[in-house]
C-alpha cells in the first residue's frame, strides 16, 4: 500500500493545490512532506517551517470570498 497510496496522495495534493489557487488562496498554505517514523526531527523541522510560512502569509481574506460566494447563491423566496 505504500506505493499506490503515495501516488494517490500526490495526485490529491496537486488537485487541492490547484483548487486553492482557483479560490484565490495561496498554494503555499498546504504542503506535502514525506517522512518515515525514524525521521521525527525532519518532520518537526518541516512543521515549524510550515507554521512560519503560513504566519508570514497572514490571515485568509475570507470576508471577500464570502461576499463573492454569496453573490453566486440563488435567492430564496420567502414562503
């Protein structure tokens, strides 16, 4: 399962990355890291680096996104 699932994960990661870009979000907000159980320090370093990357990007611009998605929603009539 290590071979097949790794390929599936890579495909899903790329799909999610493209989806984020289409939504107007920075693709740097996700990261895929391969680490074995023996590479705990490497994983910890990657996590710390990722946290700093996301912090440097700042908060999401959700209010703008919510306004745009609300405009796309059909208007529901009162009964």
